[in-house]
C-alpha cells in the first residue's frame, strides 16, 4: 500500500466538525496565520475582493451563534471567521493591479503583452465590474457578448449576477485554503451556510453591497463532533475524461 503524502494526509484528516472541545487550548494566532495563507489563494483577475472578519469576543460569538441558527458548530467554537465579498472596492483594486502591471512592464510599454495587460485593467475590468443598481449595464454586456459569440469564442459570464458569482468563487478558494491551513496547525473547522445573512451583516456592520460567502467555525474537535465516516460518491460518477 502506497504511503499517503503529507497533502493527502491533510485532506483525509480535515473534517467538518460540528462540536468542539471547549476545554482544549486554542491559539488565536493560528487563525491569523491561516488567514494570511488564505490571502495567497488564486482569485479572479487578482482583484482580491474578499474580506475576513474574525469574531473572537465571547459576546459577539454568542450573538453570531444564534444568527447561525444555534448550530453546535458555532456555539462551541473558539472563534468564528466570516468570509465576505466586497464588490464596491473594484475601482481601488483595478487601479492597484494596473499600477503593479505598469511597474512590472516599465520600459516595455510597447510590447504586445504589456499593451494587453494595460488594456485589461484600464478598460476590460472597469467595463465588467461597473454595475448599476438594477444590472442594466450587465444585461447590455450580456447581449453584446451573445452578438460577438456568434462567430468566435467569447466570455459569456458578464452580467452583474455573473460578477457576483465570480467573487464568491474566489472567496471560496480562500476559505478552503484557510481551512486546510487550520488543519495543518492541528485545529478544526466547519464551513456554515445556515445563517441569517441580514442579521449577520448588521452585527458586523458590513457595507450594503457586501455579501457573506460562508461563516467558518474554529476549534478542537470532539469525538461526537464528527458525524460518522466520510462518505463520497464514486469517482467515476463525477470525474469524466473527454
């Protein structure tokens, strides 16, 4: 039998834990380290339009636990991390990336690669991320992409809702990096989607357009916190070769 690699061991040992040992020692610095690792995650166009809110105080954890429908995974945690997306900062992030690209290509402004990079952050990103309240611009972009896509490959996911989905994809990648990093340090997590998003946003004083991707509880597992053996469908039901 082939010995499992360290990555395979990490993946195998990570479980969604529903109850934590409240008497176990917990290093809150481990959460900070794991979140810093999470910021290294891949994300769409390097826009990094995510935020991570650490809920540490007993009072706020209790309040957020109730907002999470009283789940044990929340009530017994040592810390809760709320992963959010921040669509309103797109101009700041686009400028940041454009400035970095210009610095990287200093002296090579006429290269075709550099021209494409400048165009991407100066024109394409603003076109895709600049959305109005009702998504009218996104509908116009959608129709335009359908028109261009008649004769050549074309990106179709350009509406306001498509951008929203894209942001949550990036935030989810970061969340997975965070959870694996926590497990690597000997701690456990549980990603939760069962919560009152309106009350959670109010508690954390989030922006009107910010959205919560998931809430992740952190702690040290108990035996009853693992609900049986892991079950996954057969690989041949989900992995296909073309």
